[in-house]
């Protein structure tokens, strides 16, 4: 069975700083997808970034980038130039290539301070 | 295009009652998944429907059931409600097989008293 672990329950950083959220996972699959989702107070789950395990290049979306270490089963999210609107719960998630279900970590609550 | 719509947004029920939650996916999407979110257990997968068929099921008791209609709208039913069923229920819409991006609704907050 696949598991996703986020070791940082809560983090706070000053606006404009860079912050890194950690995530490790466990799977016996060789190819799969990894995601970071953001859930603001509105409760809407929003996809931040996606990584295909068969791609060596780390995914980047504007201020968001990942550090994907397949051998170490590590998938961290870096937020550069953090903004107040980045305040939210962040979930690391895993999905097999068959796409049947998403397995989520417990989440990291991120506070961006003015 | 319109996003994923979940109704109602909030619901208060009494133990022992049953409840039905509704999810309308993005137009053209045929896959609907349901997740339960609680502070203690986090986000847990309930089931997925694709073209009116249940394609996958999580580890929940039989009190939790669902269905999908020909227009891809899905309903989730919980019978004999327990206090522990209090949670945020999220619905996710995907276009279909092989598509990885899931679009989530804002959820239904169910409180069982």
C-alpha cells in the first residue's frame, strides 16, 4: 500500500521569504504521479503542481517548484517570494498511473506573515 | 466553464438519520470521486464512479454508498449516521481514464449531533 508522510504539521514564514515543505512517500510502483494541493480557508482544494515520476526534470509553476528525489522517495515543495495569499493547508499526494484514487498526506498548515 | 458543484454546503443531522450529498462534475467529465476529510484521519478516499459504474472503493463500512447518473452527477449516501461521520466531504471530478488532474468542489460540511 502507498503512504504519504508530511512531517511538518505547521509552518510560518514572513512574506517574500522562501519556504520549503517536506514530503516523503512509500510505494512499490515504478511509475506514478505526485501532487501538491493547496486548501485555503475556503476549503476548495486546488492543484498547485504535478510531477510525473518518469520525468527526471523537476516541475515548476511560477513561484512553485518541487525537488523530486525518486530514489529517496522524497517530494518537497518550494515556494519562492511567498505571498499572503499562499496561506493555506498544503497536501502532498500520490496517485498510481492507473489513476484510481489519490492518497493524501496529513497536510502542512502554512502561515505567511505580513 | 463551471466548476465542481457540491450541495448542500452545510448539513446538520441527528445520529441514526441518513443523508444524501450531491456532486455535479465539470461538464464532460465522467469520473467522480468522493473523499472524507477529518482532523484526525485527514483525507480518505471513499469511492470513485466512472460512467455510472463504481470503479474503486475505499475502506469504509457499507453505510457509505454512492451512485452516478447518466449525466455524470453523483450522489453519496450515508445511512445510520454516527457522530464520527462528522466531516467535510469532498467531491473530485476528472475527465476520465488516464487524466490525472482532479478538480475539487468546495465540499459539504456534515455535522452529526
